[in-house]
C-alpha cells in the first residue's frame, strides 16, 4: 500500500488515502516518487475544466527512481532515476508521423485504464497517465525518460511539465531570437520557466506580468528585466516600456480570455503571441477582421511546449549543468502530500511559484 491523493469525483475535494498498486505488468515500470510538482492543470482536472476519468490519482509532473520493471522493458532498470512523461507519443498517428509528437492523438489513452485500487477495492485511474501524487506509481515504459546525470532528482520533477512547457513555448513555438523583446503573462511555475527560457534565448528585454506585486522578486530572479502589475492598462504599460512599439513576443501562461487578448495587444505590429495557459470553454477571445489584417500579428496555441521530451530533456539538462537554467528558483514551497489542497488555494490566490510535493 502507498499513500496517494485521490480525486473521488469532479468537483470533490482530494482525499489522501492508501491505495494498492499491482506489480508492473509487461511493458510497465514501477517508480518510487522523489517529488511531484503541483501544476495548474491538476487544478483544472479537479474542477472539470479538463476531463479525466474518475476516481483518479492526479499529478503529472514528477521524478523518481525505478523500483521494478515488467516483462519486455528495456529502456530502464531498477535503480534508474527517471522523469515522468505524462503525454507519451504513439509514433504512428498522423501528428506523430509529421514529427509533431506533442499533438499525438493517443497520448492520453492510458488515463482511461484502471491502474490501482483503494483499500476497499474501488478502481482508480492514473490521472494524466502517470498518477504522480503518490509515493509510488506504475506507468507504461514510454511514460519514463531516463534522467541525465548531474541533475538533482527532486527538482527534476519540474522537467516533466513546467520547464518543458516554458522552454518549448520560447524555443519551439515563439522561436525567440537574440535581442528580441518578450512579455510573459503569469509568473507561476510555467511563467517562471518561460522567463528563464527567454533569458537563455538571449532576449534583450523581458517583461513579466502578474496580478500579484509579490511575484516581482521571483520574476526578476528568473530573468525578468521589468515587472508590470496586471491592470486595465497593461498593454499601454508594456508599450511605454518598449518605446511605444510593443514586444516582439508575448507568452500567455494563464489561460484567461482577457489575458490572451491583452498579450496579443501588447505585441508590436507583426508580433507573435504564444498561448500555453489552459482556459475553459467559456473563455471566449474575440477579434475583428480589420485589426487582424492591420496588425499582422500571429496568435498560436502551444501544447506541452511543442516539445519532444526524449530530445528536449537532455538539452535542458545541459543548460542546468552549465548554470543557465536554475530549477530551484522555480520552487516557492516544498510541501507534503497532505498540503496539495492548500497549494491549489495558493494557486487560485496567485501566490508563489511552483509548489513541490517532496516524498
């Protein structure tokens, strides 16, 4: 039996309880978690913004040590340190054949499976495939990526979502170039990773935007050269900071219609806006046809940073070893499993960066 955070039903509070994991079957791996990040997507699963079969163990951003493998597993062995990959690509669907593995149509098939049971026999689903809010988990082999040498295992959990998303938004989606100006909306875990990625890309001016003035110190540590407290004048404030032009790039990490619209308005004519925040269906963003023509801006969605984790995690590890990427500065709180609901409350209140569950 292992301790886990179970979502019994959409809209219900999480329950911290014991669950029973089976031994890994063919093609499966059992992992003892070192840490798991508390991501806004987990909150979106609890309130129904994103659909998930329930009851489920949530958590999709994690790292740990392999304790057992099933028949046929060849990529890892017991004792290996790994990062969990919540969106493994199948390699054969249309997006995968185009090299767009982040859009794999089969990536979340595993979330519908039954992978564990509670003490009373209730069947449990593995959240976004990996069920990282538990002391241990059992996942498919393609849901683990060997952790490159020299990377702290606890902070490596952040590589599984926040860092891949933020880095990919800058380097794969927006394709920030040396000297460009960048605005990042939202200074939570993903936003802070995005700020670091913009600095690594060589952005000349990096403007962080957040509703909370308390985020300024975190944002500047991550690479922000300027900080704007979000308001009705945010777009004008950003234009003022950029000589009246607006930024070359804006990255929206919130997932709200008003923020997406403001990010778009904050860019220069011909600017690029990348949206990584996950909003609900009720968040409608509107544009008129004339302004789309006149401004010549680009608005693009970005899934999982448009990343290929197997290729990008070694790249991120190189940045970490070289001191260009600091995972520790993304973490504002180290918490036990029981404090995940409080971390959700802090997220809703706009407090802190990434909360990290440490087992």
